[in-house]
């Protein structure tokens, strides 16, 4: 099946290879072709160029893209997509002046989500998650990472893993599974973090590994959650099971977590709303990827990740949604990308790169998706008519997506 997409106003993120993640000044580069064509064969990209270079061959289908922009689908590398219920009461609590920590102290936050998830049936959990994922793909996301972490109890965590695996089997986009076993201290372990960590190491890890579903491990390394010492123990044990780590860190406080994560060679450090000069030095000496979650900052009113500081130090950057029911109840990567420009002062090029090309590296799919490169999967967005890609962040509340193509097929 050969499909020609012709008369494309701008074909953006065109790259011959994707060997290296973009760092610093390189993130300002967004290669594109004006008045372009794209050739898709079966599920893959097989050619592109200027319209006058369209090959003289027969096509099974021709799609006219006059006035429209084509870009790779968004890649969302940090989500908590599987949950039982929203937490709108906490939204009102924050309006009334309660902090994230105060809401958690009175039984809200992660513990609230865990209680509800433990009570819901696996089938209901799956049906609700599937509806969300369908909407997310329609909005332009073509690959996603999904975490556990709202089970807390072993049986409930395994329930979440089975639900995510069903999503992976039933949807055509790449889905990475992260075991967020250390998301919070369960109520039955309150005041005894060490005991819960010991149970994670001795009970949770072996049983979860036996399922053969997990790609990554994660922990919430933060004051009042998991200490640097205990998180390091968990990361080291995860390595023994073949799991790389993607760690929540520096959301509210800087307690030396980033230096430890860099030392342990974790794949990504996510949040980073607070960054010290020591954190920057540690990241520069590692291959660990910083991931910003600007929709969380927007929703709960905390600082934004200092993206410009990160890039000025010749580091890479990824932007993800942090979709979850408490602090970022949206998976709209278009809005996350726009916040990168509006609030984090990234250029459109930097922000698009953070949500597409670089994001592929944060879930180790850089050889498959993230750019228009011959041989990669044909996962891309066709926008509504737009004069320039600058309008993508500019029109941050508008649905700019006309079509989403996944594996060479219209979704």
C-alpha cells in the first residue's frame, strides 16, 4: 500500500538519522521542507521531498494536504493514565488555599487515588482508561508511557499492570509500562518508610518481574515521600531485574536526588521545578535526560522547570503531560508544548523538539518514531490549514489536528 501525501505546506521534523538526542543550541534547529510531499509504504515512511521531486510511480492513494502542516505525533513520556476517579474536590481545596502537602496530609492526593483504585474492578478500570487513550490519540499523541503507582498494595499494582498491558495489546501506538511501586507510603506503613521499601524489594519486585510486563521503574523521590537513600536502593535493585529507571525528583525540594540519579545512570529525571547549580553539574556529567511537566506547574501553581537554564548548560530537554487526576488532569500535548513557549520561554522549535524528537529518546523509541526519517513508523499529525508552524503554540486552545495517522493508517 503506497500513499502519497502531496502539497504539504510545511513538513516539519525531517531528519536523515536520529542518532543523537538534541542538546542546548541544537534544540533550536527544526528541519523542514516547504511545499512538500510524503510517501508512506505500508506502515513506514519511505520518502519525502519537494513537490517537484515526486517520483513518477503509481500510488494506491493520494491525500491532498494543501495549506496544511505535517509533523510527527506527540510523544508523551510521563503519564498516570490508569486511575479510578478524578479528584475535583482537591482542585477546589487548592482554590481555598490548601497546598499539595496539606491535601495529602488529610488523606487526599495519591492515597486518595489508591483507595479508589483498590475498590474498582479491573474491567471498569480498563474501560475508562481505554476511553481516555482513544481521546489522547485523537488529539495527536502517537506514543505514550503509562505508570502504575495508584495501587500501592501489591495486588492493586498488578491489577494496574494488567490493565496497561491490555491497552498495549488493543491499541496500535507504542506504549511503555513503568512500575511506579514507590509512589507514596501506603496508609498501613505510615511512619515506617524503611519497612515499605523492604517489602518492595523482597515481595513486590519479584512478583512484578515475573509478569514480564515492565519496561521501567519509577519512584517519587521527594521530601515526605521517598528518601535519596531508599530511592537509590530501589534503583539498584531494579537494575538487577533489567529495569531502567525514570524518577520523579525535585518537584518541591532539592535534596540531592538528581546527583544520585545521575550517578545511577537513570534514563530520565522528571519534574525538576527546582534545580540547583549542583544539579546542573550532575546532569552535565551524565546521559540522564531532564523531563519537564509544565501542565502540572500550570494546574497547581508551582514554579515551571527552568528550561532555558537547562538548555544554556548544553543539556537536552523533553516535555511531557504528567496526565493524572490530581495535579495535571489533561493529556493535551499541544497545550504542554504551548506552555513550553508561553511559560518556559522556549522557542517553538525547542518546544516541538522536546515533544517529538527528543521525547522518543526518553522512552527509547528514537529508532522508530519522533521524526520524518525513512524507515520510521508513519505516525504523524495533519493539521488544519495553518500558514506556519508558529501557529501551533500560538493557537494553544484550538484543536489544530485534522487527522492522525498511526502506522500508515488514518486513526
